[in-house]
C-alpha cells in the first residue's frame, strides 16, 4: 500500500504545477478541466485506480488538490486522504509524502 502512494503524490504534484502554470496565464486557479487534468468532471482516478484526485477547494486565489484512496487502498488508514494547496502545504504531515 505504501508504494501505491507514489501514484497519488505524483498526481497531486502534477496538479499543483498545472495550477501554477494556469495562474500565471489567467491570474486565477482553474478547475481540473481547465488545467487539463481531466476531460470532464470534477475528479479523476489515478492511472492504476488506487486514488481519486479532486479539487474540493478551488477559488480564484486558492486551491486544495486532494487524493482519496479507492478500493483496497482505502485500507491504508494513515494515508487514505492527503492533499496539497497553493502554498505547498501538505496534509497530513509525515509518511504520506515520503
């Protein structure tokens, strides 16, 4: 389960980079569709389907990208959900991001 967290971390970091690029061009943060993370919808599954990525908080000046464990990965109680925001704050602190 720990090794599957890499998939979520990569997706969250890609979303953060895409948000910053979008912000530089549009002077605001975008939806998952606007940043090119998904063709439609407000969430998407990571390539192997272990996590669902979403933007539960997204305004013109802030965002939080969240990874929520899916299926058997949800048994990883320490890191069932983790996130990153526009200032790079990562939750929860600790092993989820290592």
